[in-house]
C-alpha cells in the first residue's frame, strides 16, 4: 500500500490511521517499527546538493528541477526516469564520510522515494481528489495543467482523474469520488471520449447533492465510480442512481434497492449521444433516436430559455394580475414597448400534461425588459441570462431565423 499527499498533516493522519488498522489485525506490529510507503510530496525549492565528490550533480539535477513547484503541483508531477540504486548509493557514501549529514541525507532519500512512487504504476488507485475550478488556479498550476492536462483543465478534480489513470497498470482499477459535472458538461467532452475509448466503467454510484452530511445544498454533486484499464468491447457496467434522495443516510439505505439499479449498461451507447454524456438511465429507444432520428438543429434553432436570476421579483402567475396588465399575442419587442404593458407570457416548462400546456406564467418585460437587463447595476452578484433578444416575443422562436 502506497500513499501520497501534498499536505504534511494529511500524511501524518493517514499514517496513524493505517497503523491503527494494522494494530487491530496484529497486536505486535508496532514492535517491529514498520516503514510506511506514505509520503509528503515535498518541494525541492530550498534543497541544494551538498559539496562533495559523492554527489553527481547531473544525476540529481533532473529530479531537483521536477519537484521545484511541488508545493503547487503535488502528485500531478511525473518525475523523470531515475536510477534509484545509484542515487541512494551516493547518499549513503556521503553520509558515511559526513556523519553529521544524517538529517540532510534523509531529505534526499525522501526525494528519491517520492519520485519512485509517482513514476511506478499500480494495480489499484483510490482517490478523493481536490475540487478547484480553473479560475482559482495560481499561475504555476494553470500553466502546468494547460500544458499537460488540456482535456481536463476545467477543474482540478478532473485533472487528478486523468493523473490517476496514468498511474494504473493494464487491467488496473481506479476507484474515485468526483464531481458529477464531468459526466455531462461540454468542457469535459474530450475527457469523456478518452475514458470511454480506453477504459471500462465497472460500476458507478451516482450520488448527486448532499452525499456528505457535513456538506449541505446543491453545490457539491458527487459520483463515485470504478474504472478498469482495458478494452471496453462487449462489456456492460452497473450504475446505481441515488440523486433523488435528500441526505446521505437515505442514499445509503437505498443503495441496495434494485429499483435504483441499472444493470448491464453498455457504455458504447454513450458515444452515440452528441457530446458522449454519461446518461446511463435512458432507454434503448431514446438512444436509437439519436442514431436514426433527425437532429433538431437541422430543422430549427434551439435556445435555452431565459434565466431571470430572481423569479420572485420578475415572474408572476397570470391569475395574480389584472388581465388588462398583460399583453398577449405580440410578435416583436417593438410591439411590447408600444403596448405600455409590464407583463408578458413566459414559458417556464414543467412536467407532462395531457390537455393543457404550461401557460401559467408571465414575466416583467416593461420598457423592453429594462429592469431585467440591468440587474447587475443593483445588488445582484449575477444578473439574468439567456435573453435571446433576436427571438424574444417572436414566432421565429419556432423555426430557423
């Protein structure tokens, strides 16, 4: 068992936890002073080679350069090839000649060890990677990720997903918990294509929001899965959908519910969908619609509907207002201004209805939407979006412009 972390305290806690687990199995294990393969990925920024003929600078320089920015990059670093025995022999020889160098010698041994652990490949890799959007990267991390992990650069969790699969042997397994956005967003399309082409999704527990009791709200939406490094032909995985349960206890209780399980899902079907979204729950008929059907954008111009960013202020049910304050049947923004009205029909969508559409709502679009379009000048952090002004109040919405 091997472990790496950029945080010294995390390494100490992990080492303690592993030792206590081992102690539970073997009461005498602490008598033998076991050496753990759990290390901190340390920077070499302040590590200099000591003067002495035993150290050959050309042997060490690539390693010292590789870990200069380890404080920012940590386990993302892939060290250069190294002759471990040769380097450790130099450390031993120098320490023999300079006994007071013992503490410094350990720093060089640790450097060799962290390089070895980051170069070798493993049968199993397990990770709960850090979450950090690309906008929060410092310059060192941003440049490194753009150069080495271009298809996963949108968030650090995706970068670590790609780094972890680099550490896998053929037929090795990766178990990780990540944000679910990589399954759907266009910014991760290249990453999905790569994973679906080279790895088999053995199983997935799609957890969604509130998977951890200490994290509330909808911001962190998670999925835990196992990937295998092998061909995906004629293989089907297991997917467990737990996103609709309100907290971690419910998700745990429903884990074994067969109604939440999607068995023998062929991941090749994901590639039949534009963008290769990981939509394991859709039917064969739905998938075939993408293969055999006519894309909507070949006959119309799809648009996402308006996002007001404050429905309580800008949206009303039509029956809350005097009917005289609502204008119906207009076909242009010019007409809306000329009408002098404040409220206009607004379709928010909703669940299936047999006999009547979702004609429930009206939106404040007085003075050509002045209030809605100027929200950022007020106290709002984020204003409304997706106004589609070329289509608003226009029958062009239903066909190509």
